[in-house]
C-alpha cells in the first residue's frame, strides 16, 4: 500500500472525481476525511470505502466550501479524528453553461466563489493541521483545476474565469510556502464523465469519445501523495499530455518502454513538443508506466 497510514482530506468527495480519488487513496491504505454539502452522497462514498476492507478510518463531515466558518470547523474535526494531515485535495467545483450575456450574475458569482474562494478556504482552514515537520515527507496540497486553463471555451465564461483565477492563486501560494514543508500542485483534467459535465447522464455508459471516467485520473492523484512526488512544487499537471504519452508508449519498441529513462529519447524523437511538456515529470511517467 503506497499511502498506508497517511491522513488525507478530499473536498467534493460525494461524487465524481472526488469520490473516485477518495476510494483510490483508501485502497492504498490512507485514512480519509470526506466532505461536501450532501451527507447522503458522502455516506455512499464511505460505504464503498468500507467495502474495500482495507481497515482505514473514514470521517464524514458536511460543509459549504464557500463558508469559511464551516470549513474551519470541519478541518478542526478532521484533525481531532485523524491526527495531522499528510494531504488535502481541494477538489470541490461548480460549473454552469450559458452565454455570458445571458448568464445569471448569481451563477457567475457562485462559480468564482466555489472554484477560487473554496480553494482558499480549504487551504486556510487546513493549514494549522498540515504535517509540516519533515522535509522528506512534505504535506501535500493538491488542487483540481481544469484544462479550461488555458483552453477556454464558449459558454463557460464563469467556470473558465474561476479556473484561470485558481492558477494564479496557486502561483502565489507556492511562493508563500516554498520555505515550508508543503507542496502545492494542480491536476488539470480534460472532460470527465461527471455530473458537472453531463448532468444526470453521467455514468450511464454512453459518454462521448474522448471523455474520461473519473477513475481514469486516480493514478495522477495517488502519485502526487507518494514519496516520489515529495519535491514536486507549483506544477500544473495535464493528464491529456500523459494520456497521449501512454498511447505512444504502446507503439514503442519493447526496449524503449521499460521505464522513463528507456523511453524519453524515443518520445523526444517522435513527439518533441509532447516531450517538452512532460519531461520535468519523469518520475510521474515512471509511475504511470509501472501501473499500466
């Protein structure tokens, strides 16, 4: 188990990416703090974790991520129940589709609040309880961003603004924490089969081509909590790039796909731009190659 006895909190963990990630962490031995606004969904996630029979501890607390007092209170409770936190995933998000000229200002405001203020609230509330006493096992603050940065699309102005804004927040936060034993990073998925993207159709087995299942992202989130990611700080990780690398890996000669060292020259020759995008994260590629 890669994360045995680590304590990790995942926001927005009642469904979608957050639920899949919480299950993946629990499967690797981590104790989990679950939070969102909906108790029923959180309890469903808890039940699925317990069905794994890994013996991990699961703590459920509801909170509205844009209300700091609620977020502050639940992180105090997570600390009391689990102990110091090895990692936090700021995953809660909100999207609404519509032309900007027709968009309800309250919906626009809510997208900014959940996607930026919610991440700020999560970090501020978690900070006193992050395990910051070991440079060889730094606390991890991991944000779920979106490939809407920098690939903006029409009809998602509020969501895109929020995802652009949270990148700026990370950049500033990473500078503030660079002398502490905390890493701050972001995973920016492409389209994922969640209610945020497909509404009630999510998970119906009819997702469009190119849309990922939430569980397809688990390896990225798991890796970022492992010892191998201890020195990674202020990175924007685009799964789309790594998924393209994995496709190329399938076609590589046998001697070129055992690990990153044996594959990188082949990748640079075949896809120099893709190589440039991923080369700084060779240890993540080693992890993905091992898991594939």
